[in-house]
C-alpha cells in the first residue's frame, strides 16, 4: 500500500430534498482516513448549518462556495454506506438506501431535524473503491493499536 494516500477526499454533488417538488444542489466532500479505518466522513459547507440566520436555499441556484464558518461533519461506518448501496441500511442517525435510476438516498437525523440527500450511486461506489485501495474491506482492524486508541479516548 505504499504510495497510497492516508486521506481520500472526493467532492460529490448531491441534491437536498426539501419537498416532493423542490430540492437544492449541494456539494459534499466525502473523506476517508486510514487512521480511522472503520469510518467515513461527509463534510458539508458551513452555509448549510441550521445554526445561522441566513437561508442558503433562497440565495440563488447554488450557495457561494466561499467558507463562512465551520464545515458540518457527519461521521458514520464505511460498511453502512457499502451496505446501503444495495439494500436499505442503518439504525439511529444515518440511513442509506438505493433508489431507482442509479441514485442512493442518505438520510441524516439530528435533534434539529432530518435531511434527505440524493447522490449518484456511481460516485459513492467510486469513493468506496478508493477507500478499499487504502484499507481493504475486512482489514480495517489490522494495524490499529487498541491501547493507543483507549489512551486517546481517556485523554
């Protein structure tokens, strides 16, 4: 695995489904880190936070890409995304399911509300394949130091 990056970032386009007839474009960065091999991250531009006073959905066809604060990050299991490409998967805050026409739906739930996002399945599959090049499926626990991980958790 020498020469492979320790972090994989992939920008993907999604649609945030607002109603049955209304959606908004969204740029999402998918991130995989070899030092956290069981997880993947979805990073959303700061303008999509529910904490701000501005409504990015009324700002025009696509929000300004300039950062205005801290990115929103969702972290969940890599195997959840892989499973959800084929069959509905997920418990708790993150659910992933295939949809007709080559799409995958990702539902993110929080105390503030629920977001339903539509991604091209092919883009998610490419990202997973790239992550498997760095850490092959089934090899995620190899190379982890449980004592170091526990020390980091306990601070």
